[in-house]
């Protein structure tokens, strides 16, 4: 037998084998629901006539293409919506597994919740991978904050306009946060080569290839040149890295001074003011000092804060944030994270780092308390429970919240007043 | 039948299984006395520190008035018997008494320690050695241990420094990297140093002679809101104030939770932002009830 003929025989045998392998599946389907041979899929199309259009789309889900509707749907009755044979995440996982490796550093919430159809059309789509929309349009449907920031940014990171998946894995990332395919700087260095012209000059000659690029740069885009974050520390913007950092030593970046002394060079007035106060916010004084709360390079928030105030302050004072979360009545400055409306973040002469030791001054900034209550307050009113105290706003209210209405210390219809006015208790 | 039950009960009570339950005593605080003002009726203002002296005496850092008070307790009567007001210490926030009648005071504005002689005169600033390659010390708190050894919480370098009464460096213990904020220190009768991590809601311990801290407790976040101060009794039990939640938490020598006493409030027996406490050898606990502008004394019992 010639080699060419031998090849044709092998090919024919292979086709027969594959067909035979497929036949039991279809035969199984046909037999499971006692369908006539070849009726699988076609039976469904008898009623679901609009499905013909789906079958014509550029990307069609393989079981749909093969007419295996009962691979996902239970044709007679189901405990799940859309007549699915199981819960949505279980149906997809039958073929596609969990899509997130064990111990993944980050997992897309839609994957965790088994909401595959948030992104994929289970039948067919004009877009590859059956995506509901193409490119970043799909992602920005949910990630509104990123969309808002991109809409206002004058400089957009080029990959963002191409496809989010250039940097992000849509399902999970084994090693990195934020679904990044690799952590920065490794991810960034795939495109941005340190040897490229201008790279060293842009970074004032400092060895940054070991640093997290996102400590200075907004990876999506910003209105600052070099897509630096919205608020840039002045020495960084002026490429005066030497103001804080010593000369690089064997590729290692060092600080010229430690703690609060590092910032004293430019912020001496503020530091002197802090030092003159009776009470200091203790993180200001420790080894990390200002960097406990402020980003030293650039930040998306004003005043170079490392996070939004509610998250930042709440990282230590989680009890105060939790108290507000549990509070029956919300106090907007607390609920919205405007901590500095009432507290001095660095130092104060008043306890609790309040802006004043007179509660009426602080509360009065928002509340016209004189119109709110005729109850005697201040020097004219000694707290009946404690001779060393005057009646003030916090005699009745706890500003971070309580389980009572108006964040009072007790039920305003009875118990609260009785704490002092015992003479009217029955 | 009855004899069988009695036998079974006897076996149960004497078995090793019953021992842990019997050993975990519950401590209770019974309000004994309150100090609102000195003998001249000058009210306390923002008292932030207390130190237990010999017998039924103790010291109060009356911060808002810029002075230290000597207090004598007689039964349920607490009387201010002496006032120390020094221009060098405008804002005392911590105080403890030496065995010779002197005292050590932490000034909150300067964040440094001062010695005050038994006659109330200023005895100079205490030099806390600076680390070799570190920032100048910033003292957040301190404690006096056996033999008047001085244990200092230096937040700038994130460490605890132990000095002899004459200022000689004995031990330097760095706070572990996972600790988030050094709030207070305490020393027990055996010289074990306890460091309170206020932000991490955890207690660390370095036994006598050890040069590193080990965790004594797990996270106390289920038991208190924001810890402020810590002290130890002669048996090594610990008491921690809950600044934001009011009240105090009691821990056993092994760091196990042994109960919570008092609560947030204004009336006697209740606390609002208890800033400091001291646990005397005579079973009294004195608490600087800061936002209530007073100091309260409790007897500790089972």
C-alpha cells in the first residue's frame, strides 16, 4: 500500500472514530428524553424560533452549536430560573470548572458569585468568548468609578483604550491583587523598558524598577502628565527626588531621615504647631510618622491621603466606624468620612483631638443648637450625674452613633431624660 | 443510688477536667471612692494618669490643671493631701511613684520623662538613650517595676526601653513588626514587661531576661473597642481600659479573657474614656476617668 493511500485510510478511520464517539452522546441525549433520532436541538427550535438568529452570531457557545440545549436546561421542569438544570454557577462549572485557582490573590466578584452571564451570553454573541459587549465597554458597565475617571482624564493609558484584558485577567489572578496578570512593576516593565530613552531622566536617575509604579502613576489615566495621580507631592512633580532620598546605593533607594524629621525640611511650621499642642495624634510621632496617613509621592485624594478618610481613619478606628454603621440614625460627617469636620488629624489641645473642647462650638458649625433646644447648656447647667460636668451636646448625644434615635444615649421618649431628672421618675 | 451519685460527683469535682473551670476566677470591681476635686474644691480637669503608691496612697496626673495630686484613701473617703505644680511640667499625662517618695512624670507637651523629688521639686529630665540609627525617643507611656526599674514606651523607635533607677540601660525590646501602635506598658512583680498594642488590640509580653516580645493574647477586638492603658497585679493578672467602649477588661496571666467590668456612663461606677489605671498591691484599682473629669477607686474581689 502506498504511503498516500495509507494516509487516506488513517484519516478515514479517524473520522469514523470521532463520529462514533459523538454518536453515543447524541444517542444518549436522544434516549434520555426519548427523542426521535436527530431531534436534539431541533425540537427546541420548533418553539424558540428566534434562536435561529443566535445561531448565526460570530461566536456561538459550543453546546448551543451542537443543539445540546439539555446540556444546560431541563426541558420539562426546573427549580431554577430559565429552566436551567442547576444553579447558574453549577451549570457553567460542569464544563468550565471554577475559573479561579485555589488560593487566588484576587477573584472577580462576578466569578465568586457565579454570575457568568454578567459578562457572557450563554448562547451566542457577536463578540469573541461570547462576551456581551466588546473591549472595555463591558467592564465599564460595572466599574463606574473607573469610567468616570477615564471620562475626565486628559491622558489615558494606551492599553485602557485597547482592552482591559491587556493588564487584567477577567476571572482571577493567582498572584496579584486587582486581577492583574502580573504585579507591578513586572507587568509595567513588559511594555515600559528601563533602557528606553527618557525613562531614567523621567525618574531622576533613581532605580525604580523594583518599586510599585502605581505609587505614583494612575494605571488607567489622569489629567497630569505622565499619568501621575491627581494629587502630586511637589518634589515628585519637580523631579526633586533628592529632597527626601539619598543617592541610590547599589540599586537601593534610601531616605535621608526617618520619621517626622524627614518632612520637617518643608513642613517645619506645621510640625512646630503640632509640637506646641498638648495632645498629638500618636501616629505622627512614630517611626513612620506622616506616611502613616499620607502618600509620599502621589495620591488620588486631596492632601495626599493614602485613602478616602473613612477608610483611612477607619483602618485604626474601626470601632468608631462600626458604631456609626450600627447607629439607628446616621450622622453624615461620620457616615461620609468627614472626620476632620470635628477632629484635628495631627494635634489639638482638646481631648479626642477635637477641634475645640467646647462641644457647642463643634456641633454649632452645622447645627443651630440654640434653635434646636431650650435646654440649659454650658456654664448655666451642671450635669446632675456628675458635678464636674456641664450639660453639653454630648451629654445627650454620641456623635459616632448609638442604637437610639438621633444617636442619643437613651430613649428620647423616656430613659434619656430620667438619667438626670430623677425627680419625675415614677 | 444516692451513694452512687455522691461518688460520681466526687470523682467529677476532683478530676483534672474540673480544674480549668475552678481556676478561672471571675474578678469584679466594686466602686469605693471618687475624687472630683482637691481640698480647695478645685475640680479635676482631664485627668489622664494615675500611679499607685505604698499603702492606700496614689498619684493623679491632673492634666488640664497642669498638676500632680497626691491622694490618700481612707475607706471610702479619698482626700487630696498634696499638690505638685511645676512650670517644667505644664501638661502631665502619666505619673508613678517611686519607693522613696519621689515620682516620675510624663509631660504630654514635651513627651519626655521628669523626676520629681519627694519634696515636690523638679529633679531633672530622664535621659532615654537614643537608638544607634534611629530617631530621638518620643515617650508615650512608662511604668515603674520592681526596684523602681523604669520601663519606657518609645513610639518613635517602636521599642520598649528598661532603665535602672539610676538611668543605666538594662534592656531594649523592639516591638514586633506586626504590632500597629504602642499605647502603654506595664510591669509585674516578676519583671515581666507587657506592651499594649492599642491599634492591633493585642497584648505582648517579654518575661524577665527576655529580649523579644511574644504575643500574650490574641486579638481583643471582640472584647473591647479601643484599648487605652494596661496594668498588672502582683499575681500577673492584667487589666486593660477600653477607651471608646468604657469599662475595663481583665485578662489572666496567660492572656486569657477573664471578664469585663463597668461600662460607658456618667454615674459613679461608670467610665467615659478611662485613660489610665493602676492596680495596687492592696487590691485596689484606681482609674483616671478622663471625660468624666474625675478619678474613681474600685476594690477588686472575686
